[in-house]
């Protein structure tokens, strides 16, 4: 059986896009809840993890739906695959007992997981700390003439658009700016994230040598 799990952080967000993607990917039973990923007591996820058994598949749209850090993601996926459950993270791939035992797959999992950790949309402080750390390491962000600080409501709206839970016009309304301005900030944010990914990948590969 294929179990889907959908989650958003607040009641202002909708689950429709995630649920549609899960159904299209084959989910036959979907657990859903509106709760921050920082919360330990996620009742629907706990129910799902108790019900799912060997031979079943857990399907989620993104890694940050079930985990808020790389270490937590690795623990959840390892625990499930050890029980004979396959884990299909739509934007990362399928992971099973066999693939998680393969060194190359494990490396790919950790690299993709590291990217997912930096892309989490519910932990604003961690995101800002990561950007600041990258700046201290010499990574440049934004336009050369001026770096626009993307934070607060604007950052939250952009992250929801990237997660697929808001449209760009909805994001602009939430952030209190025009759609044109929002699109410019969104482009700058994506450029920043690309540089962050490269920074993390280089750091990870250096550590693995």
C-alpha cells in the first residue's frame, strides 16, 4: 500500500497542491495535518508511522514534510527502510533497504538531504544563519550594486511559493508588495539558494575526502 503524508506549517496554508501531487504519484491513503515541522508531536505522522508496515511505501512531496534536518531525515528513512518500508520523496527519489546499503546511493541521499535542509521553509532562523555563515565564508549574494535583505513576511511568502503552497500573486499579497517586486525578490532568492547549494556541496565533498 502507498501511504501519502502532506503537511503545511500554519492554518493559513493549504494542502491541496501536495495532496494532488501525492495522488498523481499513486498514494492510496493520505495522512495530512497543519502543524510546524518543529513540533515533536505530529499526531497524523505518528499514526502513519505506526500503521505502515513492510512492503508498503511512504510517499511525500519533499523531505521537509517529514523531517526538519538532515540527521532527522536520515533517521526516519533508515528506520523505515530497515522495517522493509520504501520511502519515495518525490523531489529526491525512492529509497529502500537495498539502495540505502549502497555507498553511492547513501552519498546521493546525504547530498540531496543537505540541500533539503537548507531549503526548509519553516525555520526562518536557521535559514538566516546559513546565509550569514556563507557570507562569512566569502559567498556573495544578490546584485553587485545592492544586496536586498530577504527576510520576515517576504521570506516566508517566497518559501511558500517555492514549496508550492502559494501562488506568486498570493505571495505578493502576503508580503505586502506588488507582483512585479515579488517576482524580482523571488529571482534573487533563487540565485542565493543556488549559491548556497554549491557552497554546501563543496563543503560536503571536502569533508568526504
